C-alpha cells in the first residue's frame, strides 16, 4: 500500500476552501486503497494535539511559532516544518511527499525529500503572491512579491513532479521556462457522494431573513475579498431591479470587505433588496442555498482571477444550482456560457444585471442547463476519478529510472 504524506499550510478541523480540497483528496485516496496522512506548518492556527484525528484523517502538527523579521521568520518556518516532516517520516515511512502550496510548504518538502531520499510532488493551488495582491495584503512587483515568486520557481525546479489546479497556472509556469513535461493538472473537484438533489426552499428561513416570495434571489456564499467583485454585484442591483422589480440579493459570509460592502448597500437605492447574513455554520449552509435561484460569482478581472479556478461554482453545479459568473479566465475553464451556466462581463454592473435578468427569463431552460452542468462535473471534476491523476504519477516516480512525461500521465 502506497503511503503519501501531504504537506499543508493548514487543515481540518479548520474550514476553508483549502482544507475542503485537502479533505476531498485524502478521502478519495483512502477510498482508492492508499495510506495517507497530513502534516501542517506553524501557520495552522488552531488548538489541538500534536497528532490529531479528524473526520477519519490523521494530521501531524509542527510545534512552535516562528518569529523574527520578514524573511528570517519564513526561513525558520521552513526549517521547523522540514524537521517535523523528517521526524514523522522516521516513524511512519512515507513513500511519497506531496506538498501543497504555498511555496513555504514546498520548500520544506524539498529539503526533507532530499534528506530522506524519497520523491516530492508539489501542487500549486494559486500563486500566493497574486493572492496577496487580490486580498489587499501585497502589491504586484514588491520585494515580497518577487521573493515569493523566486521561491516558487525554486521548488518547481527541484520537485520530481508538479501539479497545478488549472491550465492558467500551468501555462504561466511554462512561460517562465519550466519544463511542461513534468507539470500535470489536477483540477478542482467535488466529492459527489456529498451532494444530492437540492432541498426545497426553506420558507421559515426566508421569512426570518425578510426575503419575499417571487424572486429572483441572487446569492453569493463565500469570503468577502476585494477580488470577488461583490461591490460590482451590489452596484448591479439598481439595474437589475429596473428589469426584475422583485429581485433580491443575498450575501452569505464575511471577510475583509464586509463593512465596506454593508455601507455601500445601505447607501444604494436598492438597499432594501440587499440582505447580509454574516457567516453561518457549515452545517447550515444548505438551508441558505435553498433560497437562492442564481448563484453569482462576479470576480474582478485580475492576474489572480484569470489564472486560478475557484471551487464554489463547481460545488454549486454539483448541487444542480444555476450559476452566473464574470468572464475571467478562471471561470472560463469551469463554465461554458449558455450551456452549463452564464458568463457576464467582468467589472460591469450593468452588464451583470442584464445577464442575470436574461438568465432568469430563461427559466424554462434551467433543467437542461442543470443536467449539462452536473454531467460536466461528473465527467471532469469528480474526485473519485481525478485522484488517479496522482496515482499514475506516484507509480512512475516509484519506478526506477522513471522518465515518462508527467503531463501526459496526468
């Protein structure tokens, strides 16, 4: 039985898109007969034992908290995580180290892999320097931005195999001069066993939130970062109300832009039709999904959104929800316009409103759109099938003198 040690920034029991992808990968690998465990670095900010069992998965923790000036602190983090990987490997003896971005995890994995003499697979879910620009904690071209990219390049060069979650990231690495033959794609996916038919509309919750019947209800569920473009969605509401007088907007979640978005909504002439719920418990999210006619993802056009595919639209399509999203590269990899969802112009509130209104007026076509979207998820984004992209690469790396193209295998 092949043993895989996943090297992670953070993990369950914390809830995030990052941890849900990790859970899906590890659970699917378990179901396929692999022995998998995870290890997190010092940024896993949650109390718990040094070896933690959660949802049937085992995670090791790296002790301590890194300190010092920028640069020194990160090197200390890498050193601590590399040491923890080596200590864990002495006890558990993994066959493969599978590190997941950010590059700090990849660098620690690379150090440990070289010392232990076992293969390293490095997986990039996003370029974290671009994510920092997108969430307002960094600036493009800054020293930190360039250093993060240089570290990523170092890990990609040193790893035995590389995966990205989409074509945008892979193409960017190749443009930098990396060998495309060792870079495969493991797309965002869903565990279809977790998704059944949508529940009926929760009328009690609708009444509690003040959502009148008649629709359409446009909804967003997720984190309120600037790059998500929720300000454009709020700005689209006066235009949408002119076309659909009963339209409502339901924003579920929270984040750095929360207060600014609430102020924008309060000042909007459509303010009475805009509803904020704050963050809701994960086990209650399905109730909120039941109220939404169209899930909207209005991401702004940027390097981050053009290169990275999000998870939320896939989860919505797996639940047979109707989705509409801005026409950025990451969405174009997931959604075929007018077939599995609708794409509308990015950074264009009026264009967004027109597309949402047209989509709502085409309700007779929704069942066919739902069916096409679910089939797309089943064919391309089901973890039960996609984990074999990893397995074929693992087998090649564990075969002496493996020299086949990772990209071909993946």
